[in-house]
């Protein structure tokens, strides 16, 4: 069954890598890409039911990342099970009490681990 994915982040190398991983993992996948968080709320409001997986590559500080995650939980609770987060470093990773059960990886990450997260999210 074809999958629909949304990748968000301004690191173009990571965006390319995510596209390659998604295509290898799912064979039939449509990928929408967003470079900035600007307008993200509107896009998610309009299409949140359309995405099988949403991957967010965070590039902010820990506090800013925590605020964005809280905003996601409050404004878009229906997508929480479709999310995977990528953090640039362990210093940027929010506390576990903010993340709860949202899967994440920290750069650099293992492709095997990331592939496992993709499959887990898409099974839910």
C-alpha cells in the first residue's frame, strides 16, 4: 500500500537522506517537504489525516524544541502517533517527560535504527 510522508527541516542533506530512506523502506511513497516551520500549522490542519508519517528535523535549542513539541501536542493531537523527531544533538533533545512516547533519533543516527522507527510508526 502506498505511503504518504511529510518531512520538515532546513537541513537539505538530511531531507535528501530521508527521501532516500523512505523510498527504500516503502517502495511506493509520496513525500512532501517543508524547509521551514512557517505555515506548518496550516498545512497540518488541512492535511493531517493524509500523512502516514511525519518526520521533523529539529534545529533549535532544547527550550525552543520543547515549546514546539508542546504546541504539536496541543494543536495536533491526532498526528502524535505518526511522528518521528530528529535532533541535532543530545543537548537539543527535550526531556523525556516532554517527548513521552514519540520516537526520535539524534544525529548522527543508525539507518537500521531509523528504519525500525519508520516501520513501527507506520504499523500503528
